[in-house]
C-alpha cells in the first residue's frame, strides 16, 4: 500500500492524528521537498522509525518492490505511477493552501437553491468567465440549516424546516435551465450538457465519492450523502485527463477534444 499523507500547514504538529498513525506503521517514509518546507522536521519531531533514512525521488520509489510493504509519501501525482505498477494507494487529507487561502476573504463560486421567486444566474456568469479563460471552476453547493418557513417566520414560531443539502443533480438541473435560458436569448454558451465535470461527495479518506463525466451523465449518478461539490472543467492537461479516467465511466470523457499537444477541452 502506498499512502499519500498531507502534512498540513505550519510545523510538524499540523499532521493529522490519522496521518501520523499511518506514517508510524509504514516500513518506509518518503518526504518530498518540492511542495513542502518541513524536510526532516516531521520525521525527527516524532522520532519515526525511518527518521534516519530519507529515500529518493519518484523514479527511485517505483524501482523498488513496493507490493509487499506499506509506504508513505505526500505527493499526489504519484497516483498514476502506483496504479500502473499494480500498487494500491490511499489518500489521507489535510489542510493545504488550496483551502486555507480562504482566510483572505475572497469568495469562490456557490450554487444556491432556487425558490419560486428568486432564481439568480450570477454563478453561471462566473463559470463562463473561467471557461472563457481556461481555469477549472470549483462550485460549492448550497446548504440550508435552521431554515424557517415564511408562515412560521411571520408568526414568530421557532420551528425549523428539515436541513437541505444541494446534490450534484440539483445543481446540474439549475445549470441546464440557465443554459436553455441563455440559448433562447441567442447568447454564446460557455458550456453544454456535454461539458466534462467532476462530482465529489463526503470528501474524506474512508467514504469519499468522486465521479467524472459529462454534466448530463453525472445528473443521474448517485454520489451518496452530503456534502456535494461540483467542478466544471476548463482546459485539461493530459495528466489531468488520465486522473479523471480513474473516476469516469466508459462514456464519460468521450466529449474531450485535443486543441494542442497539452490541452483538452469539452
């Protein structure tokens, strides 16, 4: 088993309890120093068994026979090499700059529940800007907790509706309706039902679900319980396409087209 363990932010103490337990049980530990500045600190701080021996780069790792031992590293682009070598992998998540950057106060794209009287389309406009430029768009899906009906609100009754968590299918349905509205207005569309997307649910190591495919295909895909998120692809690198193939069905990525030697679009 090859473990990919996030070290977190800051010093050695940011590693999770789960991550530390697995590192301590592994027979070999690899610490990559390209995206991390912790170097030996994690190994030495916790006096790990492999603290006196730091192994080599990715090519060195897969020259070794890993099929009968447990190993730990932190770099996720080794996933494809592991699978090609017939080695199982497991990801232990941690905080990273990708989520901690929210402390600056800037916002991401959120898809909200529509009501009978409020049907905003502003999230589509943000998606369109990204699609025009090429970046992917992470969409966080709406959560309604401790929501009161208009009747209970007007009568001052502290009675709350059951919690609601937007599913990928609900978000996709709203997006497809917006696309039809824009099509009816004669606008050039930023995406279609054939655009490659990624649906994610309950993102954590034990029970997470990831599916990739077209927006239309993923509408009928059961991602399981909340919370759900949606990624709308922009320009895809071939390595990204290889990763998405791990999570797609046989038809899921057939809408991708290569625009140059290193770019796919849908």
